[in-house]
């Protein structure tokens, strides 16, 4: 079973460094950040290098988006633990807004 981590602020700086380190240590990561474009770029970088990552847009100042992101993270965690990774499926799930 693969370990899964949710890293907030992971689109740049220290958050990105933490996410990259977790991937190096064998974790699948959810790249959670308000900057959706940068989060997707970091997730793509990780996936291209053989890791497993999912970008999640999060605004921690809003409870509603936090709850949505937490639900999406739970589904991602279950997917990582029980099935092979399917990037197309993960992307379609995140398009609901």
C-alpha cells in the first residue's frame, strides 16, 4: 500500500520542496495550492519523473473549498491504495466545480 500526502502551498517554495521530497521517499502527493496553474505544473513534473501526483486548487480561507478538496483528496488516497494510477480518471474527477 502506497502512502499518500496532501501538501498545502505545494506549487512553489518550501511546499514544493516538501512535496518533491515526499515523492522521493515513495509517497503519492496531492499538490494543494490556490495557484491552480502552478499546482498542475508541479504535479505534471512529478508524474513525468515516475511519481504520482494530483493538483488540487485550495483556498484555505474558505471552508467550502477546503471541504471539497478534502473529499477529492480522500478519493485520490483510495485510488492510490487500491488501484493502479490512471491520470485521465483523476483529471476528470477534479473538473467538477
